C-alpha cells in the first residue's frame, strides 16, 4: 500500500528506548543536546515579536510565489547590514517555511529520480530523509580532521558520477563547527565548473563564529550556480516562526532559468503565511538581541568545557570555529551508542553519539553549546566522570 520511499525503520532505536526508560523511572535527565533555542532559557523580547505578528494587512491574501516583496527586501537588508558589501537582489530570493523546504525545492529543481547529490560526512542527519522524500541519492564525501576540519577534495573528485547534480556544503558545518575556507571556496567553484554542478550552501549557523570574525556568505557567489539556504531558526533563534529562504546566484542565464522554475515549484505550494512575512523585518532585527546572548553562551560553555577537560586525560575536544556544537573525542572501548546509553543510565545525562552525524568511526560524542550553563557544567562533569572510568 505504501511507497518504498517511506519504508523507514520506525521502531525506536536503543538510545531512544534508554531515554524513555530513564525518564519513566523518574530520573531527571540533564540534556546536553538542546538545539531548540526557545527552550534554552534565553531572554526574548516577546512583546515586540508577538506585536509584529498582529499587523492589519495580514487580513489580506496576496499570494506571491517567491514570497512578499517586503519580506524579501528584509532578507536582502540582513545580508547588506550583517555581511557588509553583499548585495543580494530581493528577486533572487525565494521564501520558504524552513531550510528543509528550501532543500526540497532545490532537489526538485535539479534532480530526476536517482540522481545524486554530494553531501559532507560527518554532517546534519536530516539530509537522509529529505533525499528519500525527493527520490534523490546522497553520496557522501568526507571531511577530514587534522587540527581543524577540511574537505577531502581527492575523495570529492572520486565521488562524482554522471548522475551527480550538486554539492552540498554546510558553512559552518553541523556538528563539526568548521567553515568553508577561502581556498576551499575556490576549489569548490572549480570543481562545480568542471562537472557542471550546482552548489548548495547551508548557512543557518553563519552568524555564530566563536572568534567574532564574520565569515563571507555564499549568497552572492558568482562562479557556480549557487543556492544559499538560511532562515530565522538560527539567525534570530526563532525556529517556531517558520521563515527561511533560498537565494540564487551565479552565471546570469543559469540564475534566471533556475528562478523561473523555482517560482513554479513555490507557486505550487504557496506555503508562506501572511503574518510572518509581514513581521519579517522585525523578526530579522531580533538577531541583534539574540545573537550576542547566544554567542556569550557558546563561548562560556566552551570555556567551561575546556576547564573541565584540562583536569582529566581520557577525553579531548576537537577544534571548532563556529556554530552551536562541540565534538569530543573519547577512547573507543565500546560503540558510541553504547557509551551514550551508559552515560544516560549511570548519570542521567543526554549526549549524542557521533554516528548520529555519520562520523566514520566510533570515539565521538556531540554536545550542544547552547545548553543553559548550569546544566552544561553539571552535565559535563558527570559525562567526564563516566568517560574517565
Ligand atoms: C545544518 C542545518 N541546516 C538546517 C537546519 C534546520 O533549519 P530549519 O529550521 O530552517 O529547517 C538545521 C537545524 O538544526 C541544521 O543544523
């Protein structure tokens, strides 16, 4: 009765079962995987945010496939103001409800069934489902760690086939926190030119460099046909508002052909709602309040992590440049899943095993740096207690 693409294994995995068991037994779990900013104890300006949603114009229905012009102009203003010198044409922006929807539109635009997309490994786990739903095949290319993460270009070249349509990069990547360097950017453009591929760049964490030095967006990348995805969920810490976008840049003829087609895809769904689009300028401005809070939190937790790591031997942290996560390297005495289950059962702390993000081997744990600081300090202490035996 059902499509093969929905033949997912829907039984809970051992890690999820262990979480249920520990909660059912009445233990309070310290969650070090918090990725929902609305539940991270941050001070939002709720009055301004909610006030912006009650505009009288929201009673009018003005179906615009790319999204309301005023909202697209607000996105262009974000690039102009936050990423000085980057002038994004509002007509090159298509609004979506989420970055996930943006991925789906672009996969639909570029791929026939079974066409291939190159994706980084380790990276964001939702890619698998997005690809399944669009009948696209993901082909991973490795990121290598050697005092910082780098794209393994020889492997990228080996991964390309006549079915490849695009390369995905996450800038900075989740969970490795590594930005695409200038040299990698040039090499990616050359790679795309050689094989006629598009570039898809996920920049949801772009504004969270830990050293405070802004990194360049790909939103105006002119060489390859480039789709840059971002949205309010991380930029303003407002995932519940469901406002994201895809900007298209590159060679003029390709950009206009891509936009005409993207417009038809977006017109088929018309998924944007009026209140959020009308509130877009205010919601985007909220970044000025929320990003400093989040950056302070990220840095404080990272400092606390390093302080605790300095007092033990078994565990170390990998270099991180930006984003909301830290990767810990731990001795491989069992699988990462077994270790996270042991940590949960012994000390009631939730951390993610590396294999959730497709780390190639065991020996990695992932923690969220947006966790409230008290919870982070206490939780890390307990995790390191278990890892150090
Ligand atoms: C790399 C990356 N892209 C996209 C998203 C989701 O963004 P959105 O809420 O706009 O779908 C996440 C969420 O954690 C993410 O880590």
